[in-house]
């Protein structure tokens, strides 16, 4: 059943895409206490992993979206929920996202799966989990799907992957975020991206970054052309998007994987809905809801355990592990 008609049916107020998108960020007051472990990479850098465990045999590796972290409200929400169901979690902070600048001029991008592989190897070498689940939100979802599709030999301990609100086509998503109805989101992203890029330029003046070009960036095309592409060795923004979009890897996914996208997600273009790929790969379960916003899927303004997407994630994990 590769194509799934979602049963997400929110109340009237959450049929507004923007309210659904911002609700967790503005109104979810949950907190969490992590146990942080810093692991080091082969290029003289580090990744900070935030564990929240109950000593179960299942570990969910949760990856945040663009400019997020383990402190993102949707990450805290899902970790608390899964912990309450006796499932261990580790919230990944991609390079430079843990509150401390990383050691290199480059940090993370939407397709940097070598860091995922490094994290998985660390977990396998230091823990005894028999069931590992990869869970990615937005950009983290693209990284998750790309890893699942491009990796020739996925460790047997990884039983499944789940991607929520995922821009499978980075160029299409970039174009969507440049539209007028996403102005407030784009402005927020660009502010922090430019701030971090300027800090990198000050720390690494030999990086080749151009201050004026950074400051004049108005959208992802501008920014990825002058920052992401040169730092990671891509020809330009389009080359970066082309190589790192997960859509091209979906047909090669070899383990049960759930992709959940909402039709009213203003961050996603039509090309971010891989209907044909899902038809051609029985391992790719593509669930499409009419509503949900971007990383929203809320069901109630009040209450802690009334989040639909967290329940859907648990349901899929239990289905695969049963």
C-alpha cells in the first residue's frame, strides 16, 4: 500500500495552514532534559547528540529542519511523546546547530548524509539497539530519505525511516518559499542564515565568502549561490539542489519508509509530492493529507498528547516492529 490516504482531519481552526504551521513553535511549552554526547568527525569537527532514553531496545534518531536544533519545539514534542511510550530517542544537532559554532567554514546542508552515516556508526559501536528508526523533519526529512535511498548497505538494525513535511525537490521548495505568502518564513530563515554566514566569514576570511553578496541575498537561490555551493564544492545553487534532492533516490529505498506531506504545506511545491515514485516502490509509503501545514498536524490547542503526527509516527514504528 504505497499510497496512503491520510485520516488526519483537524478542527476548523487548524485547516488554516499558517496557524497549523506556527502553533507548535509559538504555543508548545514542553521542556526536556537531554544527556549530550559530543562525537568527533574525520575532518576535525564535531556533532552534538542529545539523548533521552529509557533503556528500551528501540532508538529513534530525530533530525531537525533548516536552522533548527534539538531544542526545536517539534523535536521536543516527539521525543517527549516517544519517551512516554518507552522508546529511546537521540535528537541530532547538525553541525553548528547545538549552540556552539562548528570547527569548519562549512556546516550542514540538505544532503549531507555522510554525517548521518557517522552518527549511525557511533550508535552501533556504543549501544545495543536492535531497532533503529530514522526520523527527519523538513530538511531533516530530505536528508533521511536521501540516506535511505543512496546507501548501498543499510545496517540491519535500521528497521525503518519516517520523513515529515519533506521538500523532496529542493529547487521546487526554494521557489515556493520565495512566494509572497511565505514572506514571513523566508525572512526568518534568511536572517539567521546570513548571521551565521557572516560569523563564518569573520572566523574564516580565507573561505572566499563575500560579505556584500551575503548581505544582499534575498532568497535561497541567492544564498545557496554565494554560500552553500562554494563552501561545499557545488557549481551553483541549482547544482546543489539537483545533487541533494531526495526525490531521485526514492526508487532505491529498500526498507519500509513513511513520507508524510500535507497538500496545504506552503513550503512544498507540486514536485515535492512523489506520487509516481511511491507507485513504483513498495517500500515507500507516501501518506498525503489535505491539511497539516508545515510540520504542523495539530489536533488541539490544549493538551500534551493530542498531536496527531506523533501518534502516526508511533503507529508506523509499531507496525514495522510487530
